[in-house]
C-alpha cells in the first residue's frame, strides 16, 4: 500500500473483481487508514479504486457478451431440475431489473463481480453499464475507505463487519438454493404422480432470447 499508493489500491481492487486473492473489504479500509497517516491522498484512493472496479467489471461484461445468453441457456437446460421456463424467467427478471441489479450489485459481496456477466450476456449497453457500475462502485469504495480513514488504527473493524455482511449474503444464497431445489423436486414429483410428460422441451432456438 505504501509502495504503490493509490495505483496499488486500484490494482488490488481490479484483481478482486477478476480473481479475488485479496478482498476489497480488506484493501479499502486499509487504504483509508494509510490516508489517515498522511501517506496517501484519500480522494485519489477512491478514484483509483473505482477505476480498478470499473476495468474489472468491463472485462467480465465482455466475457458475458462473448459467452452469450443462448450458449449458457443450452447448458442450463441440461442441468438437473432446470428447464427452459426457468431460463426464460431469469432472463425476463434481468430485463426488468437489470439496471438496479448492476447498480446495487456493486455493493454486495460475491454479486459485485458476478453481476457483470449476465449484464454482458443480455448485451446491456456499455455506456449504461459503465455509468451504473461506476456510481455503484464509487459509493461502496467511498464508504469503506472513509470508514478506514475515520477509524484509524482500528480500521480492521470495517473488515470484520463486512465479513459478517458477506456471511449473511452467503447464508441467504444457500437458503434460496435449498428452497428452490425443494420446490423443483416437489413439482417434478407432482408431475410424475399425475403421469405428465417430464422430459419437457429443452431445445433452444437461435435468437430465442433476443430483446
């Protein structure tokens, strides 16, 4: 942090977006503490952290765009318990709430990086994506850096509470997956008991998910 200054903050936040070797919940409060010691400009720390977030997010957006929704849909419908309707519902949800998902997703652990991929898959316009990502990232980065600055030598408290938030997110995701699996298993059992066709239509037509 002392050797590279704000540029180092940007690099580490960028790496956290692509492959999280060091979580931003550790980097950003530490950057704030370093700024409180007069060894870094706090405004530059926020700016470079936001630039690092944006560059990483745009790369993941490009990855999602390259993969494409139809390609991932063909894989998804081959998975147990997943059918074409599930894919359509997910795509429809993102089409309705994608802007909010990208904006608020930048402030939620785990989703911070992942939300860029479906945005690319649905071909969200790059200027809009850049704007939403920049503003959402700037808010999150500012909160953590300013908290580290204000707490000084107690900056690690921020990481501790951010860790609680991340654990809460993980528990919520796991709970959602469990409920979804139970629902799908029961639905398939009811279909089987009623003698309905359970094979479904897992064929994805070209252009089926075009906006």
